[in-house]
């Protein structure tokens, strides 16, 4: 839960709650690798060509953000 500007309690999206529970502390992002493959992981960096990198476990994936 977090407090918004007007002090109302709101819920994080499920993926952010999972990231906090696991101690990941990063933003969950989704990328597209191909027309049928997408990956959801912890945001690592933005690249100059518009792609972003996300981490899933020890693996890094690079693709277009959704």
C-alpha cells in the first residue's frame, strides 16, 4: 500500500508488490522480443536506439518496451 497526494490508500499493481516482497526494489517492465514473445522483468537500462534492458534472474533481455 502507498499513500497518494490526497492521503488515500492505494494498492500497487501485483508485479510491484511481488518485486517488493522479493526485495528486488526495481520497476517491473515488459518488453517485446518478437511478434509472439514478450518478457517481463526488472528494468535495468534504456538504450540509445529506444530498446530497454530487463533482468530476469541472472539473464538480461533487450527489446522494445510495451
